[in-house]
């Protein structure tokens, strides 16, 4: 039935330049359309989700590696496609950047429209007010002038304009709720700012963790090497960190009957700025919810643990005391594990030294409770500390140039036979054991260490400012109603009384509730009451 | 201060009784919905109301003429009313469960997952009571109570936590501000979720009256359901936004960063973006109506997921003590 004809050839020549321009224009239009924004929002939500469900490397490396190992090729694939660094991945960033471009493309024209609308007068009063969703018409004895005056008084706070129409008819066109669009723009600009500052914070910020003994030990923010772990922003190389020093005097934790922590406090001192020159220290009470803020950095109390104190007396009479942090293996009871590594002093020959190094590894219980022969801890406080340890002698591999965990010995050295186990012992506080060569190892009790984090984000205050702007803008955008009222006053014929008042209303946003408001306003108008 | 075991015990009794009465109210509401003329009448009435309420672009209707249909009070309606009364009673017990918990532990009663769930379901019920006053939807109470009762059951069995003080990280006035905003936001969000599900039924029925012939015809007009969903969403969204914002401020003080993509933060972000998409969809041609309703339901799912499963499935910083 239908025959299709070839479309007529276009008359004008498509130069490559024009084609490129058209393509760019269409892409831009597409990208900044509401529908694209919607799809991008969806993609953003979807893309953010895996980060909640899969382990993330920046939060937990060990768990991530475990997951990859446990899931074979699937884990490998996820790893290669950046599912374990979702928020730094190429695809997440792409969505984020497209959304930002879309946002800019959407905001620019809207801001122009907004500027125009702010200067524009309310629209002309329509000829047929009865066609409006809300309408009321009545006759009154009052004069047109009086009605107009009352109407102006009643609609105070509305943007309104009075117009003369033919035959002495006058009308007022009023509108209010402009704050809705203001709020909406403030919200979207706030979000744009937030996205930008968030990204800047990631570039110029850093975060580092370090364990410090709470026995007057001092730690200074002098470089990356001072940290146990350090996450630098892309533009941070660690050469010019804000200098400051801290000294942890003590640490106190309190617990409930049930063994739940309810108080952590570390008395500390710090030095920054001028104080570094004068050597003055300022005191501060470091707690979980109140970080130290100094020199543009923040210092947080993250966690605490115990360091067993061992005193080793070597056969030649030299004595070494060591306090090495052990890490909690079980947080609720602070049963800890770790490795204390000791060099015998006074041995200069490196080869001999490497046969005489000592390692003490095992478990530390702050409140010891023997479960048969197994050491456990019944409470997190150091009420009755005890250790269950293996003592090794030989080469600890400390000179091998390989980084080593401070909490473990290198098991491959044990397998090689370069590190030999001498004994296994359970020691209460004050007890000691004697090794084959007469070396005495005494367990003297525990000290506390505190894990602190130093965070630096030069723009986080601006993120907050943007977020607050967003919130205020959002409230305006959602709660302000945009609405119009028109009033037309027609004088009675030939100067007779009998002024006709017509009122009409239109809600410009899809909110219910204007009906009631309109009734209230129009009722007052008709009765000649003033004020809202 | 020590925990007051007696008050905590009374709180548990109140909670259980409230849940049991909700179940009865649920059944009463289902009877009214299933057998009552109210459902149909209310649907017709709401059709009319919605015609009066349409704003820009609607047909030209002059002022209100609230024509009440003749009241026809049958047995199902009476049962429906009793159901509503029971609902109020159960809500009061629910409230007392929360208050007693707070008195027992001398702190804001939302320091662990169980308490959080208890407060959130309470907010959902209160929101529904308010909606019931403004819209003729009493007979739909069962559909709200169904998720409420399920959540309360899961909460009271799997997530139950004995009364205890909170760990140091939670000892902050931000607990009160941030968590209460999250609770109000999530609780209110349950209502638009349910309204949007019903909207889909009603819209399907409107498109093809053979579909859900019995059920769909007794629902309020699609327009009314849409309005309920929209109004509750725009109420909850800024509160939820405020809650997330306070969470970031608190995290800055407690965890060393204001945002770190912790699982709970992430899912809150996802839910927030989905609700933003919902608001956008209502301003986008071709996305109003059914698609908007579906987006709202997705947001609702994200909220539920965030309330319970994130804490159970993943191990983030947010896992409350005993949660
Ligand atoms: C970055 C992601 C975005 C988020 C989270 C977001 C969020 C929101 C929210 C919550 C509203 C509700 C305010 C209201 O209903 O009045 C809104 C409204 C609006 N947004 Fe966005 N927005 C985003 C991006 C965009 C983009 C890219 C555009 C332009 C294409 C856009 C255009 C609009 C418009 C026109 C409204 C007004 C809708 C109305 O009057 O109901 N938004 N936005």
C-alpha cells in the first residue's frame, strides 16, 4: 500500500566542520538534557553499590586479597576491572565527571533564565479568569479604589503589578514563591561545589596512621617514613608536611561490668607553629570524638593495645628492656599477639650478630584466664597480665632489606633453620625463664600503646559550606510553593455601586494544598480584609 | 549509671504487645479493604478530590464542592474503624517501648541496631497516621503494617540487643542528631514506598480494568497515591539529607574523615541518589507516573537494605555494638 521514496537530497553541502559542530552540539544537548541527568544519576547509584558489597582495598587490604584468592578467575576479573577500588575506578570517575558536565550544562542556561525571570514582571492577567483552576467571582458595594487598595495590602509580600484595562477595569497580577527556583539553583550549585572540593581534598589531602607508646613517647610529623601506613593524595609527596610534634603521656580505658569499653582518654602534649622554636608544650586530652586540631592537621585516637615488657639479661651481664606493641587478636578481651625482636648489644661482627638475635612471639592476655593449657583473656583491662610465648634465636632477617611486619617473625627463616625455637613458656607478670645459654627473659608487665591517625584535608571546610548550602537550597526548592493570583476589578455600570471582583489562582508547582490557600486568600479579598 | 533492668523488661513487653496489636490491626484493615464498601467509595471520593486538586494544566474546575457520598457504615467499616483505633493504641505502646528503653539506659534510645529498627518502624506508623487524617486511606493500613510487622519481627528476634550503654565512639551528641534524622528519614520513606507499590497496581488496573479487577478498583485514584508518595518523599528527603550531612560531620570528628565510603555511608548515598532521581523523574517528560513510582520503590528497597542488611552482611565502622 505504501511506497517509500528515497528522501530528497539535502541542498546544502555538509562540510566536515559543520558535521563536527553539529555532532558536538547534539552531544552537548543530549548530555545536558534532563533525561541524561536522570540516567546518569541511576548509573551513579548503581556504580556505587559494589563498593558496599565487595571488600575495598583502601579500607581493608587483607580482606580484599583473601576475597580475590577465594574466588579464582572471578576475583581476578573483578580485580582487573577495578571492583576493589570502586571509588577510584575509571568507570566510576567517568560517570561522576559526566554528571558534573551535565550539571554545568544544565545550570548555565538555567541561571540565565533565572536572572531574566527575577527582573520580569508577573504575567498579564488572562482575559478569561474563569478558566483558571481556582476561580471566584462576586459583587460588592465597595468602590473599585477601595478594593484595589485592600488587595494590595492583602498581597503584601507578593510580587505584583497593577494594570489598567479598557473601560476603567483594573487588574492585579501577583506571584510569589520565587525562592523555589533560587533554592533549586543554590542546591545544584552547592552540589557542584561539593563535588569539586571533594575532589580537591583527594588531591591535596593525606592520611597516615602510626602507633605510639603511651609512656611519654614523642612522635613528630616530619615525613612519610614516620608513619606505619600513609595514604597520600595525588599531589602530596610527603616532603612538606605541616610540622608538629606530640607526646603521649598516658592512656586510660574504662569498661562496664560486661567488659564493654565506655571511656578512652589519653593525656597528651603537642607542639606546633611558634612552639616548635620555643620548645613549649601544650596539653590536650585526646578522646575518640575529640581529635586534636593543630597546624591544619587533625590527630585522632583510633585504637589502643598493649606492649609486653620483657627484660632480657644476657650471659655477659648486659640487660635489655623492650616494649614492643602487640596487636589485639580479639578486640573485646584485647588478647594480643605479636613479636618482640631483640639484638644482643655489644656484638659488632654482623655474622655473629645474626646468630644471636632473639625473638619472642606468642599471645598476651591482659587479664589471664587459663583454659586448660591455653592462655585466654577474660577482660580487656590489664588486671593480671600473662604471656604464652615461644622464644627463638638466630637470624631475624632484619638486615635483609625486606620490609617486615612488626607483629610477626619471618616464618621462612624458621623453616630454613636460620631461626631456631628454644622454648615455649607461659609467664605471669614477674616470672622469668632461663634459656640454654643462661640468658634470662623476664616478663615485667605491660605498657599501653595508642594508634593515632593524622588527617589533612585543606578544603574540608569548603565541603561543609557547600553541603549546608545544598541543604538550605533543597529545603527552599522542595517546600516553597510557586503560585499566582489574579484579581480583576470591574466598576459598576455608570458609576453605580456593584463592583465586580474576580479572583483566580494557579499553582505552578505540582503541590496539593493550593486549593485551601486560595480559598483563604480569595475569601479575605472578597470581604475586604487586609493582611495575610 | 547502671542499667535499669526492670524498665528494660517493660520496654520489651511493650514492644511485643505493640507488634501483636499491629498484627490484629493489620487483619482488621485487610477485612475492610477486602469486604468493605469503603474501599470503593473512598476510591470514588478520592477520584473526585483529585479532580479538584489538580493544579496547572488540569481541567478547569471552579471552587470546591466537596460532595460527600452518602455514608454507608457496614460491618467491614466498623471493623476498619476498630482497626484504626487499635493502630493508635499499638503506636502508643510502641512509643512507650522506646521511651522505657531510653529511661532504662539513660541515653537516647537509638544506640544499637535493635533500637534503631524500633524507632524507625514507629516513625513509619506515625507518618501513616498523619496521612490517614489527610487522605481517605484508612482501609489501606494493612499494606503499611505488613512491612512494619515483618521488620519488627526480624528486629525483635534476630537483632535483639539487651539494654547497654554505648561504646566511646557513639558517646556524642551527634548520636542524637544524626541518628534521629536518619530514623525519621528512613521511617517516613516507608510510606511512599508502600504508596508507590499500590500506585503500580492501580495504574495497571486503570490501563486494563481486567487486571487486578477486584483489588485495583478498591484502591484510591492513582493520582492520590502519587500525591501521597510525593508529599511524604519531599518531607523525608531534606531530613534524610540533613542526617547524611550530620553523619559526615560526626565521622570527621570520630573516624578521621568526613566521607570514606564505609558500606553504610555508601548505601545511604545510593538511596539519596535514587530519591534525587525520583524527584527528577517527576520533572522529566515520559518519566512521571509509573517510572517515578518504580524509582521510589527502588529507593525504598535501598532504605530497607541499609537499615538491616548492611549491618549484618558487611563489616564497616557503622556496625553498632551487638548489631
Ligand atoms: C548531580 C546530580 C544531581 C542531583 C543529586 C540532583 C538533585 C536534585 C533534586 C534533589 C531536585 C529536587 C528539587 C525539586 O524537586 O524541586 C532537583 C531538581 C531539579 N534538577 Fe537536579 N540534581 C542533579 C543533577 C541535575 C542535572 C544534571 C540537571 C540538568 C540536566 C538537573 C536539573 C534539575 C531540575 C530542572 C530540577 C527541578 C525539577 C523540579 O522543578 O521539580 N539536576 N535536582
